[in-house]
C-alpha cells in the first residue's frame, strides 16, 4: 500500500513534469524571433531583417507594420526559411511609418503562431551627419519587389531606395512588349532620402516574362527587373484538354488512313509534365479555334463510319479521316507554338 508521503511525492513529481512540459511548449511557441540590424537610426536606414526559430521550409511574408490601429502593412519580401528555421532579407526603414511612438515593427506572417516583432527605433535625422543622405549621383539604386510572379491580375508593390533624392523615376516596358501593367503612378517622385513606392498590377497580359525598366534622368540611374505572368488554372485545363484531344482524335483518323507513325501517349504525358512545371504559355486563341474544328471533324468521321457500316475503305470515310488528320496536325503545331521547347518532347507525327 502506498503511504500518504509517497502519494505526495508522486503528486509533486507529476506536477513538476507537467510544469516542465508546459514550459517546454511555451518555449517552443515563443522560439520564433525577429531582429532588425542595425536596431536604430533615421528613416531611410538600410537594415537586415532576420528571423530564427521557425519551422524549416516555411514560406513567410515579411512586412513593416505601420500602425496598430490601421491596416498599413508595407511588404518587404517573401522568404522561405532555411533547414535550420532561419531567414534574412535586406530592407530600408520606410518614412512616415511608426508603429508605436518612435518605433517601427518588422513582422513575418505564415507561421503557426502569428508573428513576433522586430523593433527598429527611429532617431532624428541629424543635419551634422550628411553620410545618411548620399549625394544624388553617388546613389546605389535598388528596388524591392513584393513578388516577381503571379497569374493574370496580380497586384504587387515596388519599393525603391538609394535613388537620387528629389528626382523622378520613369517606369516603362520595352517598345513592342505585349505586357499590360497598370500602376498608381509610372513616374514616382523620389523623396529626400532616396526612397519611392509604387503599387503595380497586371492587366491580363499574355503569360510570359516581362522586362520592366526603371530610370532616373537626374543622375542617369537605371535598374531593370522581370515579372512573370503565369498560366491561370482555366488556361492550363484548356491546354491539357487540347493535348489529349490531339492524341485521341489523331489516332482515330490513323485507324482509317494507316499513318506511318501515330501519336504517342507517353509523349503527351511528357508534354503535360513540362507544361505543369513551366506554367508559361503565350496565346491559346488559335489553338482553341482549331480544337473546335477538330471536334467537328471527329463527329463527321464517326458519322461517315456509321453510314458506311464501319467500312474504313469507303471513299467518304477516307476523305473525312484525311481531313481530320490534317486538322489534328495543325492543332498539334498550334499547341507547340504556345509552349517554348515543347516540340522536342512531343513532335508532330510524319
């Protein structure tokens, strides 16, 4: 029989273990941390925002929190944590952004416990420290993108730093570009600290990579960047459907015409794998029209076979099969035109 003292000891041990487990859980939840280096200075100071204690491989959205009572969250960058749960991004402390009194908070969202805060304390701009504001033509311009890829209609933010204070930046696409982008302004003014901000959005550009240039005439500063417009789910479904239609309809016609080579299902599978990885196509307009024509061809071929009691040598059946075959090859070529490099994996049969 257990004595009262033994029971008391057992209770104390259980309580101690439970408290230790709670402490461990609380420590795990509190392990995530953010630091800003340096931790103080005037607005416009270049800093590095670092995090530790996150799960490995976790995608995070890093922002400046510009007010508890507002929704002003200014994007810094999207990052993925290292195998050790660490991450870091360069940033510039924004102007007109104070979370609490003289402090600006850096945050990272995407983890399971919300976000801790990395604190940067603002100090007054000293007129005796001109080194914090570089001379205009000694600038080193940089642009921080909130994201560099997304489907049609994506909105993203551009934050410039290190530009010539008092100048104006011109944002443009190369002449003849098929890209269609809107912006809060295409000529942002650079503040005295060399910073500027623009909100941009894609206006349903054809999927692909688009070069965007940023120039400031005051000192001849120039920076370039690329935004990738990716395939929408609807476009992807249309293209995958078109690939399988080519295989099934083409081989149905080959059953009548005795093609030298037929469409390979394994080739189509390679094409689909390639497309799902690249997710970048140009235009499906021509291919979509040809797909409609091929569908009608198949209906006419099946009707001719039925009328001829499945006689594949009937002249009307042969004529319908040849037309279906020719249109299917046109559709195949049109699909290849939409996807760079696809012809090597999925050639048109001779």
